[in-house]
C-alpha cells in the first residue's frame, strides 16, 4: 500500500489490481483512476 500526499493536501491510496496494474483511489474523486506522477509530487511508503 502506498500513501501519497498531493500538493493540495489530499491523500490518495495506490493499490494494485489482480492484473498487477497500478490504480489510484482518491476519497475526493471516487471512481477516478490516475497514475500520473505530476498529481503526486510527494510520495511516502507506509
């Protein structure tokens, strides 16, 4: 599990699906998937 804090202070949770693809799940934008590094400049493994 990877927790990412974006510039606007929101936190996104990254997880891998059954096919090994990276999916981004944000509580602020449910259903929207993004793996763009520009949306998450500060990442910390927890």
